[in-house]
């Protein structure tokens, strides 16, 4: 029969276990930011290539909707068909 863990050992183990439980939520949260980061990089790249692109808000909105909403929706539909 094993002895119960020492209080010091329990104090160290509790935060580690709590962090391990929170990681999937953290990964899911970061994964939801990826499309926005991709849209940002594309927008800045297009703005460097043609500065007029950065001065108009409508292409930025279209790009954001395409990268964050339309492309993932089409990707999910395509993967469902396979």
C-alpha cells in the first residue's frame, strides 16, 4: 500500500494538472486566430505591393470575409465530400 503524497508534492502537482487541462482550450483559442493572422499577412503584403490597396476599406473587408469565413467553409464542405 502506498503512502499518500506529501503536501509539498501535492502543491506542485495541482498547478501542473490544471495547466494540462487548460491546454486544449488554449490551443483551440489560438487555432481560431490563425485565419485572422493569415488575412493580416495577406493584407499587409498586398499593401506593400500596391499602397492604394491599404487606403480603401472595402478590399480589406472582402479579403477578411474570404479568408476567415468563405475559405474555411469551402474547405469543410470539400473535406466532408471526401
